């Protein structure tokens, strides 16, 4: 009879490549899996599940396959005795994050094992891992800097750097250098009509209605079977299309930091000339309408929403900043707040859970009641408002008195000028007199009728 202790322990493998190009050509994925399989057998483990992450950076934990692997490895009952990676850089390129997730696995009774980097056991293992991951992080930073220099120069020369072209465009090989294809953007005739249709719907409508808002435009496109390269449209993608300067011939590279997700200063963007799809006038018309409908300028529609935290609540799990959206269950009997990024795009990296709406609303209202709506605080706030209002009123009265005094002095000066004309001290044709009268008229705010003054012939007085 076989001794159960002699059976190989169940384990999972996690393999990752950093670029989509590597993923498409399976560069290193197969090698990683083969190396992990050999190491697992040598150490008495059997790989029962492999998690593949294609085209994701190891500097962040926003990786769907990685988060799914961590969740399933830490679940109870325990599924795996160990998680195998080809080397620690495949797991993480940051020593702090690497150690944090390793400890999470360790707490669940799961080991993190590298197929090519044996760090041993005990307290020295953490030090060795930290050194390895620190070197990996530094190498990644240096490599990223070198790649940025090369790609910026490539964009400045008018070439496309390999990301998916915007809707309405496709790439073509412009020339070949050192066995490498250099590509540029050209208009895709099939997608061009869709871009033009989107701008038409937004600015004029479909012929049976007026201009469409973003929500209505998305519903129209979905109802009529239009997709964004086989993906359904949503308001974010429509807004990106309507604001993309590529469509008037100005395509930009390096607008956003790929690691932080933050926009870079505009002066750091690299402009690449491309054939335009729209005229500048039409594009600017869309920008004016977007600006006029901007919730920061005009009141958002969510102000009348029955959902308390509509447009306010944020996910916050693992650094996710997506808004929380309403989800219902059991025919509407149960209502939850859920991460919109997770629900709409299927992004599991934030790991957010549904929060019962009643529970969250009650917590918010209780906090408001305790911190803001106390009688003493309300009394102080109302007192400050009254003081500010009284001070503003006093300032207005003071300003009004000054303006009235200025008006009185101006009218006196006008009377003096008329007296000088009557007594012949100055001539009605004197240009200095005309200039002085114009200045005094402006100072008392004459808005209607001809300016107070004199003309040739009989003397004209102000009433």
C-alpha cells in the first residue's frame, strides 16, 4: 500500500510576461512552465493548476490572473501546498509588495518557491529574496528608461510605437530598418464611417431626434449592433473618441505614465502627424458641447438620484478609485454598492466585494449626524455664516456710499464744464472739452442715448 506521505503535494504555477508581443509569440511562457514542472517534480510537488498572465507588468498587483491565484491559494479548504514561479521577478519586481504577498501565502500555509532561485529556509531567506527583488526592480527601472528614450525618438520621427491604433485607424509598414518594420498610422475606411457617425449622433442626432448625450449615444450604438472592435461601447470609450485629437491629425505619444496611470504634462507629449478624419471646426464643436455639459460646470443629473452615494462612493480596495454602482439581487429585494470597474470590465485586480447599500448608507448618515449635525457645530456654522453675511453687507454699503460720492463729484465737474462753455471760457469745439466730457460720461455710467455734451449751434444742457 502506498504511503500518503510519498504522494506529491498539490501546487500551482504562476507564469507572466510583461508585453503583449511576448504573449502573442509565447516567448518565455512555455519555458517558464517547463522549468517550473521540472523543479516541482524534483521537490516533491505536482502542478495541478497554471495561472498565465500575458502582457502585465510585475511592478503592480493590478493583474487579474495574479489576484485570482492569490485568492484561490489562500482559500479554505487549502487547494495548494505551494505556488511555483520561474523566478521571483515573475511574481513581483518590488521587494515590499513581494514580501507582503509572500506573507499572505505563508499565513494560509502556502509556500512561494522559485524554480531557479533557491533562497533556502529561515530568516536569511527573506534577506536574499529582498536583494533579488531589489535588483529586479532597479533593472526594470533602468530598462524602462532606455525603452522610453527609444520609443520617444521613434514617435518624434513619425512612427507608431506598437500600441493598438485608435478607432478609425490601422497600421502599415512605412519602411524597414535593421530587419525591423517601422509602422505608421493610416485611416481604416471601414472604421472611419463609425467615427464620423459617432460625432454626427453627438452633434446632430440620428435624424429623428436632436443631439444625443453620452448615455443615449451608447444605447443607440448597442441597439444598432455597433461595437468597438467586438467590444461593447460604454460612456468612457465614447468620451475618449469625442476628445481624441488624432481625428484632426494630431496624434500624441507619451500622454500617460504607464506605471502610475497619471497624465503627464502636455509639454512632454510627442506629437505625431496622421491623416485627419474630421475637420477642426467639427471637432471643436464637439468640444464646446462637451464643455457645456460638463458636470463640473453644469449640475450633474445624479443630484436627483435616489442612491445616496451616487457619484460620491469610491471602491478604495487595493488602491482602486473606481466609483461604486448600484447592483440588485433577488428581483430587487437586495441592493448593493459594487465596484464599477469590476462589474463593467471584469477587472478582478481590486478584489472588491459587494457592500449592502442599507449598511453603507446607515454608516454614512450616522457619521454625518455625529460629526456634522451636532447642535453646537450647527450653531457655530450658522453664526459664522451670519457674521460673514453681515460683514459682506457692511462692505457693500461702504462701496455704495463711495460710488454715490464719486457720482456726485462727477456731476459737479460736468456742471462746471457747462458753466465754462456758457461764459465763453472754453469753446464747444475744443477737443479737450470733448475728451473730458466723454471721460465724465463713462464715470457715471451713461448707458443709453447720446453722450451728454455740446454741439455746434445752441448749447445743449444735461437735464
